[in-house]
C-alpha cells in the first residue's frame, strides 16, 4: 500500500533502517526507529563536537540549536523563538507543571486516558502542593466521543489552574480534538498543556491553529529523529516564569536562554532534526502521514477479522490501531498483559504493546513507512497462537 507517496514504501524502503528484519516490527509508536541517513547526520554532529568540544559548546552549538529549532518550528507552523528542545515529551510536561505555583485546593484537570508518566507527574505535584486532581471521563472504547469535549469543558472550574490533554492518547490511540478543547479552555481562562508525544509526524500539527498555551511533542517517534529529540512550544505570553527541570547558568535569562543550556549534554540528536524532517518529506510528508493512517485502519480490520474481535479506535484517524485479543475470562490485569507481551518478545520475536482494560487485553499496532499489510497478517497468526495458551 503506497498511497500517494512519491516512492515505493513497505518492504521496498526497509533498507533505509538498521532494524533487525528477522523480527516483526509493528511498534513504531513506542520509541520510533531512526533511519540510517538521520543517524549519519547525528554522527556528523557528534564528530564535529568531539573534534573541539570547547569551541563547539561555546561557539557552534548555540546557533546550531536555534537553526534546528527554526526548521522544526516551520514544520509545526510556529515561530522558532517559541520552540525549545527537551529530551522527551515527559520532560517538557514536567517543565510546565513544575513551573506552576499551586496552592492547596487548586485543581489540575486531566482525562481518563492520560499517559502514565504524566499522570505520575501530576500526582507528584498534587501531593506536594495540596492541589486536587480532577479527571474528565474518557472511555475506551469510546461510544460517544463527540460528547467528550463538552465533558472535559464541564470539568473546568474556578480553581482549575491548568488542563492537560493528549493529542493522540498512548494507551488507546484516540485522536483528541485539541483545537476545540483549547477554545473551551481559553473561554474559561484556563491554560492548556497539550501532550503531543504521538503528534508530530503522525497527525497534522499546526500550532497556530491549535492555539493552546503549551505543546510538547516527541520527534523520535513518528518523525524518526534520534532518541532524545523532543520539543516544548510555549505561547509568548506563557514563557515568563517557565523554567526547565534543570536550573543552570541561564537562570533568569529568559525562556530560550534557560532551556537552550541546561548543562553539558550531547545535543547531536536534536541537531539532526533537519535530516529527519528532510527524510520525512522525501517519503511523502503529508502523503506519508495519510498513508500510515490508512494502513493502520486496514491493519485493525485485518486483525479484528482474523481474531474475530473488534477495533477499539476505528473512528479515529491514527497511525495506530487497537484490537482486543480474543481472550475469554479475566482478570484482565496489567500483570497478565505484561506476561503476554513478554511471550510475544521471547517466543514470537515481535513486540506490540498490550494494554489491560476492564473489557479485555488490547494490542496496539503501529503503521510506518516500512510496514505493509503482510506484517499485520503475520501478527494475527502470532496472536492466535498466543491466546490459544493464554
């Protein structure tokens, strides 16, 4: 399935990655997979750094970071001065949340499918400030998704100090209407943090159109940048008082000064973002994203048919599909899902996240440029063998 990409994808493009193709790779959404050309760009930056570290850190890195941020900002329809690099989306969420000055009784609004690490960050802050966590219901599978923005907005109150929403939920692959929710938050006078860990490169990300207060996103997932390449975007009027989780020499110097230098680190992965963006565009850019979403929908249907099961996010335009494993009888616990995932790895040489839910154990599959429909047909056969002894 090639869609309208300018080059053949699927098996025809697999030589571009250093992946071990003796294993079934259907989990791009977890940690991404960096192509050889982007790894080469990262290596070139690292070699340049090690040729003269002091000169690189003092004279080359500051300008190079801003050049990379400007390139990424153009892709996101944003201004480079509002974009700074962080190690991952969780780091960016921590920076925003831990910069807040909360008091006992203040409220933090999240939703029922929030990413686990972000949920832990919220709990950490609430326990130390006396703030209260409010959770808007987000069912899975979602039967009445059109009503969710209203349910979320109804939870905004006079003590809500920040709201957090995912662009694409990790445990359920639901694409949330972030622009609509951002409008509701603005009307209520509540800042909104969008966790876009799965956004850039998977779905359309137009930061001007979304118009949230903060947006964090990973580039190592769907943009296939090196690990450690993520970003934080903050609206201009929200940058004052926003600090990185590591305070360093730039403290008090302003948003970019503080975030661009948090101590000695290897920024080569972030400097390789231009190579990752170029690779993404060579494979089709928007056409690639549409192709991956269409392939994921097909993958879900194939798995559901072969497993005689259901797709949990069929109405969502995501490059990930959720399919319930045909396991009769609970309990459907996290421990059981973890054990089954271990068997996928050890016995069947594949990896796909398994999520425990009261309705069953669900498998999440991803679709990227190197995947084709045969991958999911193979996975269906594996899953049948897995559940036969579950």
